[in-house]
C-alpha cells in the first residue's frame, strides 16, 4: 500500500483528495483525473471540458451549481459527513498545494461536516 503524500494532481474535480483514498492507496484506482471509468461523473466531465483542475477554478458558487450539487453528491456528503464545498473554498482561499498538504496532514480525503 502507498503512503499518503501531498500532490496537487491528486485533487479530484469535486474537491476530494484522492491521495488519501483507500482505493488510490491500494493501487486499485489511479485517482479521479486519470480514472477513465469515472466518465459517469458529471462534475469531472464539466471540469475537464472547461479546462479547470477542479471546481475551484470556476467562478460559480458550488452551492448554486446544479452540476456540483446533484443527488449523488448529496448522498455521498451525508454518508461520509463530507463538506465538499468547504474543500473548494479552502482551495480557492489557500491554493491547491496548501489543500493537498492539509489533507495529507489530516490523513483524509475530505473536510468533515461539523
């Protein structure tokens, strides 16, 4: 199994940090950006089509974006107590490197809802 390392290339389109994901660490997934099987993800598709690295590169508020705030994302957020909008805000405020460093320090793939 890989160790969790800070790498901004491992930030998923939606703001999750693939570098701390069990599937990535066990080498069963290459991460969101390189995972061709993730073509079902509308957020990933939107980000790639618009030339962004993540939703943080877009000017829209993710809370108001229909693509970002979809049913699957809401279910994921509930089950995992994930606050993906907080991840996007963190990236916008501090940058991708700082976000990757923070998630590596926390050893998790998302900021948790309080």
